[in-house]
């Protein structure tokens, strides 16, 4: 079952990478790769930091290590789809001079606000999942 979940997570990540890459029309290949690296790296850091914040105050003591990997690698492509695809299209339009710098900035602010709302919701979801797993572990130990 774990292998199936990992394959699905890998497929979602690959589809998101391809989607962002294809959204960067008119950008040289080197620029696309840089955008992907910085974008996915930033999203990964955001999700990892958010996961860490959601575990503060919980006595996890190593019982949630695998959970962190599944959650992080599941939510990175979700957040990348929410933000990077639209940011890439917006950036491509700016480079092709199809939009103004002011409109580009307004669209970036909208994307950031949508991502912020998603991250807030994810924090509470992560917290709930971690608490549930911790309750199950403590219940299994008879505490």
C-alpha cells in the first residue's frame, strides 16, 4: 500500500512539474529550470515549516516521521499547482509584454493571498492529523 501511495505522490509531483514547465512559454529552458527549482524549493520549505509549526506542543517523539514525508510530498504539488502555475503564466505574459508590470504585481499579490489562505487551512489540517495519530499511538500503548 505504501508503494502505491508513493507512486501516486510521485505522479502528482511529475504532473505539476510538467504543468508549471509548460506554463512558462517564451522563457528559455535554463530560466524554466531555475523557476522550477526556486519555486518548488520555496514551496517545500513553506510546507515543511508549516508542518513543523503544526507539531509544536505535541509530544511526537519520532512517531510521526513517515507521516511528515507523506504530508509534505503530497501538499508540495498541491500548493505548487495553486500558486506556481498561475505565477508562471503571469510571468510569461510579462516577458511577452502582454501585460503591464502593475497588473503583474496585482496578480502576484492575489496568488500570494490565495496561497496564504491555503496554508492556513493546511496548518489546521496538519495539526488535526498529527493529533489524531498521536492519540492512536497513545491509545495503542494504553496511556
